[in-house]
């Protein structure tokens, strides 16, 4: 099993990939929807950003809930530009890192009652989710 530091590092890597995609999308088509696709695959870069950024708070809150301490709150955003999405990513990163830094080896085994996943699993899914949507944003914006 990965350590808390390894999982935090994986999330940081995912956030860096997302930031890079958002920076690239600033010169692309922020509102353009990709040709074809259904559901999330049909989202514009803007729609993907408006999903992935607040979900960071959701994943952190799920880890906190599994571990028995309070989560975080982050309002559903609306990002008219990629720059606004980058600012939102910075804000949610600062907010969530204040909680995630306390996740210990013992915490990783704790299971979220509703999600039926361990804190370690939730953190790993978070990292994957970031990379997945970073790629989607690049594709949708054509960058």
C-alpha cells in the first residue's frame, strides 16, 4: 500500500497536470464541446474544470469522514475563463491540503461507511481523477 506521502504526492502531480491543462486551455477554445461523446466525454474545458475543481473538496471530505474528522466546504464554481479556474484550483488546493497533511498511515485503512472505500483508495482515485480530467480539458480545448 502507498504511504500518505506517496498519495499526497500523486495528488500534487495530478493537480500540476490539471493546472498545466488549464494554462494550455487559456489559449484554446474554453467553451467548445468536443465532437461526439456522451456524458462527461461531451463536456467543454469549462464544464470539466467546473466539475474537477470542487470534486477535490468532495474527495478530501470523504477522506476526513472516513477518518472521523470534519471535512471542507467549497462552493460550486462557475469559471468564465481558464484563469478563473486556475484561481479556483489554487484555492481548493490550499483548503484541502490543510486537511490532507494530517492523514496518517493508520488513517489510510479507515473506510468511508457510504462509499465502502478506504481513505487510501479515495486518495488514489482522486489522483487518477485529476489526470483524467486534465487530459479531457486539453482535448476539449484543442490544446
